[in-house]
C-alpha cells in the first residue's frame, strides 16, 4: 500500500482567484486559515496567513473602486516540509491585483522531498517515489514569487486570470529535484510559470452567502527542465459571512478535473476539497 504523501498546496492562489471576500470600507487586520485534502496525488495541507489591509479608495467607479494595499505573512506545515514567508499585495486599479511574495522552506527529508534525479527523461510518479523511499534529503530552500491577477465582473459572471512566476532555489547538488507542490522536476535554481483562467457564475442571498461555480484551465511550465502540466476542471466555492465558532466567516470549496498534459498522470482525474475561515481583529 502506497504511503499517503503530505504536501503543501498553492492555497493562497485559490484564495486569490476564487474568493470575492466580504468587503469592508475600513482598514482590515485579518487571519486566514485553510485545510485542504487532495486526491491524485494524495495529500493533506494546512496553511495560515495574517495581513493588514489599507482600503484607500472606496467609491462607485467601475475601475477605481475597492483599491487597497496589504502586507503580511504566511505559514504552512506538514511532515513533508514547512514554509514561512512574507508578502505584499496591491490593487492599483479594480481589474488588476499584483502580489510579490518570499517563502523560506525547510524540507524534512521524507515523503519525497528533495528527491534527486540525474535526468528529466524518465518517469517520476508514485511508483518511482515509493521505490526510492529513504533517499530523500533535508535542507532549506527559497522561493521568490510574483503574480498578476486580472479580474472582471459582468452581471453574475466573474472572469479571473492569474499569471504567476516563481524562482526556486534548492539546497544540494541536484542536478534535478522533485518539486512537491506541482509534482514536476526542477533544476537546483529554476523558474516556474503558471496560469489559471476561471469563468465563474456567482449567486448570493440576503444572508451574506456567496457561491461561485464554473470551469477553469490550469497551465504550468518549468523553464530549465521544460516540463509542462495542463489541467481542465470545474470549481465550486461557497463563502458564508456568518460567524462559526471564533471565525467571523467561513468558506469551503471543491475542484475536480482531468490532467490533459502530465507525464505521470496523463488523462487521470484529480480532486481538491478545502475548508477555511477568517478572523478579523
């Protein structure tokens, strides 16, 4: 029986893309927490972030409403690796959201972390990782991330496109490492480009509940190894403004679809299920 691998997901991207958060005209100090389960690959992730947001422009303009800047930090932890970092986010115009982020990783040396490969020609899927159990390495790594989100809303139709460029620096000699967030091989110093496009339909009631449903397309490419991943699927996201325990609001979401291009999972299905909440000070 294959060991269930615990990995960290790009949860902050899901939050940026999918959520149309309950908006306040006042400055905001918020803590966000999320737990996510994954199928193919199997995994479980936990993450939290805290940030201060300055809402500096609130009006009825289409392009200049709900402008803000925010800064904060984020953490994530599991037996595979732990991550801590800081970020800055800015909305200079309503249709554009920019973000820069730095993360420091500690790889525990288990569950396939820092598993090295001599070349990128062969498979690196579940069977290969299981066969090489115990060969993982431990150490620290870095990620430098920038992203641009373009967003628009036409009636109850929400369109969002997130483009992200990340630089990864892994410890050791490599030459290639299995990167567990995207399940692709990367060089010791490498760049990863990803793009997600969402077409969502929004519905809400007078109690502050919002729902989003629709298709999305996901593309990932690594510069040095030239490996690619394409996925097509559907997303369901619900946000509740009512309090639950110590949380001021909650959310849950489901993503599912199929791998269009991926060396180890071609034409296979995958599923992501998450639950999270916010606490506002």
